[in-house]
C-alpha cells in the first residue's frame, strides 16, 4: 500500500510539473488538457488495480480462457508494427506531419522516454510477475512501447487519414492482451504501460525541441529505429547514408 501511495504521488507530481508546459502547448500546438484525459485515466486505473483482488481475478479468468500453457511470441513484434506504419504511410499515399528524419527523432526520443520511465517504475514497485519469473512486472514495457508508437502514428497521420492513423492502436491493444494471456503481466501492468506510452507519444509529438533541427538536402541520411526486447530492453537503429 505504501508503494501504491508513493506511485500515485509521483503521478500527481509529474502532472503538476507539466501543468504550465501543457498550457503553453495548448496555445502553440493546439494541445490541451483534454488530450491527456484518456492516458491519465488509463494510467490511474492501472495504479489502483495494482495488488487488488480484481487484478488477481482478471488474471485467473485469463488463464482459464487461454490456458496456463498459452505461449505466443507475437507480442514481441506487434509493438513494432506502428513504427513500420509511420515510415510506410507516405508510400501508401498518406501525407505525414514530418519528414522521415524528424519522424525518427520523435521515435527515438519517445521510446527512450518510455523505456526510462518503465524501468524506473519497475524497480520502484518491484511487483512479481504472474508467472513468478521475476519482480519487474509493473508496468508492462511491451505495452508501453506499443502504445508509444501507436500514439506517434496517430499524431503523424490523423490529419491525413484518421483510420490509418488509428490502426496502430489495434496492434497496441493486441500486445497488451497477449502479455496477459502469456501470464507475463497483470491487467494493472498493461493499463499502466498503455497510459505511460500514450503520454510519452503525445508529449513528444507535440513538444520535441529536437524538431527544430534542420537537415541539409544535398547529403541526407535515412535512419530507422526499432525497439528491442529480450534479456535487455532498448532501441536499435539502422542508418543508411545517401551520397
């Protein structure tokens, strides 16, 4: 209960810290507090489910539905699908908000921010996973990354094609469901991860100081990034110079 209270106070502190910054975003980027209602609600829901009887009940029902031996590796790839969609959208015929390099900057910053918050929170809360493999269950890193990239995709293409922009949330939601089905995370972990990912994607898309960087046209470089999951979590990057 003490950890739960500490975590909730941390959320309140972060909200207060960004309060003035969000007000300025509402003027400069047409971003208001309304943009943060859903992610804040999802994150708060995950916090209050933590260590609750409802959390355990949902997990038991999931195990009964999918089976104790259910094991799928698809959730290692679904968080990456929105990243591919961000890069592919322009070739399908949709108009993106940013250039490829600026898209890459957003992806790197947002995913790095998400991973940092997730790792800090995991080590603060130390919740045991449903399969008892370790005590780094809360929040779900896979889900957080998936919703970060889904939010970036939405912000990138929402003015061009709403349905394409929203499609990333299908893969993000699938990631969360599979994390529960694989008995790797509780519902609280998934909800908190989704909230963190949404907040990170929204903030970075609308307030990324590195977006001011101008890249020359004579010699450009293509860069593609992708999250990595396994024994260690992080980001991979593929750079291709164009001479």
